[in-house]
C-alpha cells in the first residue's frame, strides 16, 4: 500500500497545508479518506488517477473534511465516469449529498452508492482488501477507519520449483498466485510445494478529529501505519480536549498502546507555522513518529 497526504491542516488551509484528505493506494485502485476543500486539485498534483478512485470514506460532517466532496463528484462525472462510486460516512451524509443534488449544485452522471454508518464493524471488501470502522471521540459523530490487505502468498522458492521440474514462465506465475499446476509428465504441483508461509497483509489505520480513546487503540492495534491527528501541542491539551482533539503526545500514546509499527501525525492547527514542537513531543513517547506534509507519500 501507499499513503498520500492530500491535506494536513486542521479547520482551515494555510499557505503550505490544505485541509484534510488522505489517499490509500492499492493494486489497481485507490481509496480516499475525507475530502476537504480543494482536494481534487491535490489529487491532480499527486498524480493520482481519478478514474481509479473506488471508494470515499468520510470521518465526520465538519466542513474541512467534506466540503470538497461535491466538486470531486462533479469532476468525476466530467471525466465520463460510468461506474458507481461507493461513499461511506456518518448519518447526515445522504441528506448532504441528496440536498446538493436536488438544488442542482452538481449533476452526477453515475450512481452514488451512499452507505451511512451506524455502528462499528466491517464496511466493505474490495479486490484484495477490507475496511472496518470504529467510533472516535469528537464533538459530533465521528468514525475512524482501518484498511487491511488480504494475506499474500508466501515467498516463491525458485530453486524448489526447478527441482520439481516446473518450467520457468506462466506456471511460475500461477503457483505464485496460489494455483496448482499440471506438468507434462502428469504430476500436479501445489502452491504449498513451492511457497513459504503466507505473509500477513499490511494494515493502515486512520483516526482524526478525536480525543484519545480506547476505540482508537483497538482500531489501530498492530497496524503497520497509524495516521492520527495531532492538532495541538501539550500546552494546549485542555483546549484540545474541549474541542474534541488530541495533542501530538497523546497521539503517540495511542500508537504505543496499540503497538503499531509507525505513527504519522496530521491535522495540524493553523497556529503552528513550524511543527518541530509537535514531532518532538511525539517522539519522546513513540520514537517511530513522523510528520505528514501535503503530497508526502509513505510506502507501507
């Protein structure tokens, strides 16, 4: 998987940071998490192909996470999209989109499959991945998400395959995909004969606009990458709690409790021109912490 940050600012854009949006690219398609103002231009700047966007997940109904959705839906139509677009989010998402369509804010030329979330659990299964959600702790209904790749076949043992008489070429590919193959001498070679132990799929968790909460820890448990909001530094911890947000240090504690491999901080208050203080406070708790920046890419 590859994660691309399309916006990392909280509430309002700055000269260098747009508002919230994150793309998760998988083989052949990509998913969008949140869609703040001007997200569609960031998509172009990131060289993401709009035609390969399959699903959009909205955490909550605040404008800096959803206001760019109407423009993006309209642009996809101008690009002659002809297959459905799956959208997921909290109650209110359907009314928002249907009202905009009724007053002719946009004209979708394809089907919008709107899925409002009412409880934690699995939302969908795609080609080689699944997405689950869990409630966060914000001022309004808010969900975090986790993308999990399907387990991958074990490492292919070329020497073992050759010793069994498998000729290089298409049969190698079939075995690597988990398919048994028949040889010219009548023998059948099974994937288990030439593959190592299955490799667990990668996991990316996305938790934003939330106070520290147990459900964020459980959602992120064992993730390869946790994307977590870090709106404020420690000196604003009380204000962060009042506003339904986390500090960088609190995000680091979530990462540590969840035993994730890596933490990337995002959703920074516009008050911070420089982000060094946020990174320092996080690293002191969880050394494997990084700062997101607009258009930054992280390979998982």
